[in-house]
């Protein structure tokens, strides 16, 4: 049996891989690349269910290079993001990948938000984010002339990039170092063998001594498939965007965000100038009725039943139902969406917006109903499972990949040189 990879073909019938990485998104590819950098003699394979790499969370990412403001000091998010951002920019420079350090303002439009804005400044400083500045209305108008606010936090080193291009650059380096990438190969079963794990895919079986699960929206299912016990379940949330019409794109120079609600892990509707030139407005955050539910019409009865029968879902809903109802209302009402956007740019009108894209966030929820806000990695039998890799996962991809490589070297007792 032969699997066609994204860069050629390779037979897996007669070869035992040292490590198989499930998931061809930006974190899986970063880890694969760094494993071979650390230990060139390893045999490593990446298994991706889609025909192309980086098709889900990476491919639906807004492209923001986060600077590390939001995250609790000492958390994995803060540690991965600040260092990961610098490494990402250096990687882009070395590989001629365009990015734009356009800067970002987090805007307080009401006095009730000023305390939270000050807290964000303190967090950013504690995390080592450089050149943060609290600005008043006049300076805000210089940065973003069409934005209203009584105070704002200016982060001049926040930027934008094409993360699909970054992920494919990781893949190219991985393959150049001798790694194999198998696409169109969804894992459907897993079984333990005397020497490792057999991952049965839609295109044949891959044998591996060890596995790193970077399965994103299906990471929890893959973990359970491999015999791991975890009380974490992925609940998919769809983020829906509008795009500013070409004639109104001049209303936004860089990135414009509201002060987020600390009770919820989403940042609120905002404006994002994309590396390809257009401006996105959004997203909201609504429950998706399928793990890959990028449209309202995408419904999986089995996956919906899996969410609705999970006790943690109902405990989460009991805590956040008011916010959830507001998000659903905004999803079906353009006027509500516009009113929320007006808080940042009062000039915005419905005719300035046209339908945009969407993404699905793989949000991990515990059986207690807690929304996991930080990275969560399970050390299993012969395997590592990345069960939660929220934003700033793409910004942090090199830092996370290095951390997973460290864990793999230790847990799998890999030989490095």
C-alpha cells in the first residue's frame, strides 16, 4: 500500500516509524520539523486527513501575530506567545514570508472598562511585551483615526501573517530533512502492537513506536481511540466574520479590539486587517453543530449528540447561557452585529459589510463545565496528546513545537545529537 504525500510518495508497508504525528496543522508541522532538526536519524511521519495541509484551524485563522497581552503571567499561553512571536518573525525573515507589524489597539469605550484595560497593561508588562502604551483619545485618533475610545492600549509590535504559508514552510523543511507527509489519510482506528501503535487510516495502516496527537478538532476523540482516559471534550465554536467593502477598508489601519470580558475566552468582535489586504470584522462565537461546522447548515447529528450528552457541556451552558444567547442573536441579526462594531468605529453602517469567512475553534471543556483557557497536553502511553491549543497557538507554534519535542525526547527516550 502506498500513500501519496504532499511532496511525493512513500511506502509504509515495510517501514516502522519512530514517531507518527497525527494532524497536519501548524503545530503538528512545527513539531515534526523540530523533531528532525533535533534528531535527524529519526523516522517521522505526519498523517493528515485532508488532501491539503493546514485546512482547518490554521487555514481559517485571522492571521494575527499576537504579542502576549491577554494571558495570565506564568501561564503556558504567556510563556509560549512572547518567545514564540519573536521566533516566528525570525522564521519569516529567514524564509521570505511576508508579514506586517501593523500594531493593535485595545479600546475602552466606556468607563466601566478602564479597570480591565489597566489589568491588561499590567499583564502585558509582566509578560515582557515591549513598548506597550496606554493612550488617550487624541493619540488613539492618530493611530486609528476612525476609532472612538476614552482610553486604549497600544501594542505596536502586534502583526499579521499568512499562517498557511508558514505551515507549508514548516512542512517543506520537514520533508527536506527526510520526513514523510501522508494526506487524505484520516485515522479511523488505533491498536496497540508489541512495538508501538498501528494507526489505521482510510488509505492504509501506519506503524509507529510513538504518536504525537495534534488532531485539533478531533484531538479528544483520537486520544480516546488510543485508549487514553480524559475528562476533556472538544466543543466546537464557530466564529463568523463580515468583510469590509473595498470602499470602506480605509476605516481601519491595523487591528482594533475591544476590552475583552475576562469571564469568557473569546475577545469580542473586532477589526482585523488581513495580510492579503482586506479587513475582517468579527467574529462572534456560537456553538457549531459539527466539529467542522463552518456554516450554519453544517450539521452532524452524531457530533451534536456527543456534545449534548456530555455533562460538561450543560454545566458550561449553565454558567454562560446569557453570553451564548447574545452570541446567537448576533449571529442571526446583522443589525446587532453592526451595533457592536459601532462601539469601536461609529461610522460603520450595514452597507459597509459583506459576508466573510468563518472558523471553528476547538474549545476544550472539562467534565466540570470549565472552559480550558490554557494549553493542555496529556502524556499518555507511548503518546502525547495536545488536547487544547487555543489562540495564540499559531503565533506560538515554534515554541509549542519545541516544547513537544522536549517532551517527546524525554518520554519516548529518543536519541538526539
